[in-house]
């Protein structure tokens, strides 16, 4: 039975990783079109990518939007998670459902709503509009991550600090935040990656001025099947690996220091 589950797990892992094994070699191809296996290898597509403002612009936009989304989401979700985990109040279950709603509602439905609502507010094709929309979409993941960390946190440390005269906010900064720093970091990284990869809402509200990298990739594959899209795909994968690689290395180093 164990061997069967192992074989099934390997099959699923190969199925998930196979597109990556195709995209990365294609990004170094010399072919003028999307072709696998590559006839030869070069960095020509990478040179074209980084010298073309129609690609580097969306890359910068995605970086700015993802960073702003991570900051805004953490600022909003942290007090919400504290309230939901540590307090029992009327309407708590309903509020919990509302916070998790973006996981349930299809993104295309939310994209239409954002398009209509933001058009009246003048937020279409603006950084602020995309950041606000992405903050709503990424809030469930951040909320669940922070809530999980808070549920396993021993509040006696906070109470000890407060008994010595520290106000609640100071106790949070001095005691709670350092202990749960890894939780907040993981939550922020998940938010950053999710915002960076989001496509559906960006297609509706980012427009031409603040087009994100996934939107630019969608336009490229829809209009002309530009082979440079393989470079963008490889970079997206590299960003995800880099973000989580830094987290894993940090945890490894902390464990070694703790020993």
C-alpha cells in the first residue's frame, strides 16, 4: 500500500513539474517560435526580453504591485486575525466567511465587479486600483497563515510583558512579533507571489499603463505566440523559487543557530 501511494505521489509530482521542464529549456532556445525541444541554445530571448520596454515595464509593474499588495494585506489582515482568534463576538462566523470569500467566488466574477466599481472611482489602470483588488484576493491566504500562527502562540509571554507595564502594542512589537516573525514573513511572501502571478483581475483593471507581467504574457500568446514569453514564464518560476528558497534557507540557518 505504501509503495502505491509513493508511486502515485511521484506521478503527480512529475505531472506538476513537467511544464517547468519544458518552459525553462525553451527560454534558452534559438528558435524564432515556441518549439520544444530547442534546436540550439542561446540567451537571445533573454537579451530581447530585458531590452524590450514592453516586457520590462510589466515586470516592474508586477514587482511594485506585488510589494504594495503584500504590505497592505499584512497591515489589514494582522489586526483582523488577532480579533478573530482572540475574541468571541456576535457575527464572528459571518465575518470569517466574508474574509474567506475570495477563495470561494470565481475570480472572473470579482474581476467584473472590480471593473464596474473602480471605473466609478477612477481607479482603473492605476497602481492603487490593482493593489486594492489584489489585497482583497490575497487576504484569505494571509489571514489563514497568520491565524494558524496565533493559535499556536503562548499568550503567557504577552501577559508577562504587560504585567511589567508594557502597553498592548509595545508587547506586540517586543514579544509577539519577534516570536511569530516567521509566520508573518511566510504570509507576506505567499501574498507577494499570489499577487505577482494573478492574471484574471489584471486583465480587467490594469489596462495598458500598469499592465502586469502575466497580462503581458497573455497578450503575447494570444496575439502572436512570441517566444519571449518563455523567458517571462521562466522568470515567474524563478521568482517563486527564490522567495521560498530564501524562506527555507532562513529556517535552516535558524535551526542550526538554535542547536
